[in-house]
């Protein structure tokens, strides 16, 4: 029997499954570890307009936390995560390493086709890089004795970088740590990951795909089949594993008001009576990975101006939605001006149907964000239909 669900209930389920609406009393290592375990992946990106993309999801869900705790879990001696291609380049819990081994065995089919081809065409060079890494590691690509010069093609990667990325995509090496301006430093996976992880038994592709789908379903609560596959960039053939999860009762068919395609509900998803979210969400947050899903669930049409020509930007360059209650109340174009110690609100736009007090709630959240980023105050530019109310709510300083 297909269950029927209102759009409002679906919104609350999606937010709750994604870890929103709880107390934001600040995050410690255990909270950070739990958040990434819940989501399965946190996307990595080097954009620093506000804060690096992988740091924002924890602030959205947990509130202010020590970035050093995050970095220790990512690259420390007792790390809890590893880097690999999930949705995009992501941090993922160590327990997920076996679920991605099948993807590592065929990297050219998923990501890095040029690096995969490089590994075949330049096998002798890759072998020399492997030997040098074994003798000297851990190493960045620039540390190699045959690093080579950056080239015009494909992000300007040198031969050394291509070789390292080939070894990374095949799972032979992983990221030991990062240095400087976010530069990857590589080492052999068996020298970085615990033996219980690196030496774990192989998982068949079919079972691994089901494992990935379970993680995605738990992180989304309610979704479509396309949403499930998109979470890990799985191909249409994964529909077979989705059907198996439905047959096993782990997923249930559901018709959701306003959705133009059949829905699915995770068997462990909570159905809250209300959600009291009040947070800014990064463009790279799992909640917003798929823009058509954001439109379907929240009625929120979203395009990040970062990748849009200036003349075509409607709300700004680095725009974050502000979730209040169980919906989007505003969107703000933010920039951390670290030299001036200021969080700049380049534009603030109210969403249709935003509740009373949205500007005041947003002002409070901007103050928290500024404090977490080590900035002294929030400055609002007079652009957007919420800018005046937001400036008044801020009363000239950080709350």
C-alpha cells in the first residue's frame, strides 16, 4: 500500500533526517563524528569566500565549534574520516571505505577518466612515483623529483599530480593531510588508515551499492529514486538495488503532495510534529546538493552565483539560504572580509511567506556566524528587500 504524505510533513522529515532542528549548543569531536556518520559524506571545496565548504555543515547543525577538532578527525593520528569521491570530493566515515572499493577498482567509469588513462599510458612514470612515495612519503605532488610543470589541460595538473591522482582514485594512496593553501599530501592507504579499515573484507558491487543507498536514504528521510542515486552519483543501474531495498521493507513507496514523481520513505525516518531550524546553509551542504530536490521539497529555486556570469546573478555571488522553522525565510550573499574583521552581507532577500521576526532571527544567526569566524561585526549593504530590516535588527553590532 502506498502511503500519502503532505508536503509539510515531507519538509519536516527531510530536515530532521539531515540533522537540522536540534539544539545548537556547539560541537565537540563526538558531535562532529556523529554528524558525518549521519550524512555519510561532507563535500570538500576550496572556496574561501565565507568558510571552506566542508566546515559549514557542522556549524549549521551544531553551532560554533573548534575547527581544530574537525581537522583532527580529518587528518589526525586518530582520524575518523577519509577523503574520496562520494557525491564529489568528500570526507566520509572510515567505515565506508569497503563500500567504495568497487569504485576504486574502476575509477575511469566514475571520475578521473583522464587520470585513469594516464595510469595506463604512463605506467612507467606512475611506477616511479609509487616507488618514490614508498621511500620518501608522505608527499605532495610538488615534492616529487619528477613533479613536472603544470599544463593547460584539466585544471593545469602536472604529470606528477596526474600520477598521484591516479593512485588516489584507485585507492592505492589516500590523503595523509593537507598543507598551505589546502594542498593534498598523499601516502599509501595502508600507512594512513587503520588495518581494520584498509584490510576489511571486500564487498561485492551490488552489496556495496545497497550499503551506499541505505546511508543516503537515512540522511534524506524521504526522497525519490533519482535523489537516492544522485547522493553518490550512482548510475541508473542502481535502480535494481533500490527495488531490493523496497522489497526488503527498508524503503516504502509514498505519494507526496506536490511532488511530480513517486517518493520513497526510509523505514527508520522520524516524522516530527514540528522542526525549529534557524540556520544558514552552505551551497555545498548535502541538503542542497541537488537543486531540483530543493525546489521539490522546499519550493526553493536555487542557483549559486559563484558559477554564474556576473550579469546573470540575481541574488549575489556566494548566496546562502536561511532556514527558519521548516522552510527558507531568506537568502543572503555573504563574504568574510578577514582583513577588516567584518562579515559583509552584500545582499539580503526575503523569501515569500517568511514568518514575522525572520530579520531578527537572521541577525542573531549572522552574529553567531561572525563570532565563530573570528570577525568583529556584521555590516549590511543596502541591497535586497530585507537589507533595511536586517540592518535595524543588528543595531550596528554583533549580537
